[in-house]
C-alpha cells in the first residue's frame, strides 16, 4: 500500500508537524483553535479539516466524509502530564480523568474505537506512561480491542537539531532502525537563514530595555529566567544557545536567545530547530506562533514514522 492510497486522520493536529509525514495521503484533521486552524489550512490546503471541538465530533460523521480510516495519529495536549507544568494535578488519575485537557486523551481513544483504524499513533510526553497511568492507558486501549506499545523516541537521533524525548503510543512497535541521522548543531541549522524580515515568521521579537541589558551579559548556556517544575526541579528559560551544540527541548513557552546576537530567536529560527521547512507558515500572535512550533511533532521525525508505518501496513 502506498501513501497515496492511505486515509489518515490527525487528531489535535496543531500546526501540522505530525501531518507533514503523511501529507501525500488522503489527509483529514481535527483542530478548533481559530489561529491554528488558519495555520493548518494554509499549509495543508487539500486536507479535510474538521474545525470544531473534538468532543462534538463522532466517528460516524468522519466515516461519512472519509470512508474507512486507515491511520489515526495525533498528540493530545501534554500540559496535564508534563512535570514542566508547575500546576499539574497531584493525583495521576486526576490528570487523565478530571483535568479537562487530560480528558482529551480519552476523546482520542474514543475516536480510535469509533473509527477502527488499522494503526493508531498517539504522541505525548513520557510522563503519561509513568505508573499508574501507563497501566491505565494500556487497559483503555485493550478495552477497545487494541494493543498499546510505548515507543520512546529521541528526536535528535533522527536529524532534529534540538533535544526532544517523547512517547508514541501505538498498536504497533515503532522501529526506526536504519533511519538514524546525526543532527546539525544550532549554528549549522541557522547559518543559511536570510536576515529577519525576509521570510514568513522571521520577525525580530521586541524586548524591553531592562531585559535587553540582561541579555547582553549572558554567555552561551546561561539563562535569564529559572523556575521550579512540579517536581521541584530547577528549569531554565530564555537560554542563550551554544552554537556548537544542538538546542535544548523546545516547548510552547520556551524562548531562546540567539548565540551571536542580543535578541530572542525569531519564530522561523525556532521552527528551524524543530525541523520545519521554511515555507511552513504560522498564524496568530507571536506567542501563539511560538506555541505552535513548540507543541508540534518535529516534521523529520514524523516523516520517518510515516515511512515505517507504510511498510508495516504492507505486511498487514
């Protein structure tokens, strides 16, 4: 089976990082935030987009529009589960069953149950499979007739110039053996970008005088801000990147300082560090654009996952 023959649904599609790997298939997506809907439509004009709350969408309506769905992909919000969230609920079960965003994982599982795809792949932070949640998620997928393999992937092993460790929960084992690729460092990833103002989302972010004075004093690897996560660990933000290393993990609220200039990275530069092509545009205010970049599946990784899944489907 080739990519063109596949019908793929991307749930919680965001800016479309995961969709990029499947863009040559019959592609549909669910996303309801107005700015992000605009982003997705601009980058995937041929895709079917269900621009509404996932809780209001039933599998029957999707099947009427698409016919049989072969693959369901997607990444429910990770904020309820990540230790980076200092307001994360204390009880793990509350994160999944009480937190309104955490419950979106249950909506994903519901859609898999209603659509009965051959393969599903759900991306999230590894904390979502920490016990007791790991056993619960396996049980929920088993209840609807699916296995749940926990595939931990480190994006930097597949050519992405930033660290990113994520779990891809699927009914198949995701084996990317032979697809490993050394990443560029920060300098290599950014060096051929034209000056700010010449590409979409490549606009200098204004910074107040006080912060700018502090930025000027930062050496590589030093940060302007630090905070405690939900486990009490010290975390850093507004880090001046080391040009000879890959970037730290990029997440929605992450901001990085250029290794050579006294300014924040532009959205386009941050997108480069996630592996987005330069023609992938982001809409909304600048903070919303940064969020879309940081919450995505890195496109080079999604492409490798797609290639592996196509191969797997050929064996089914």
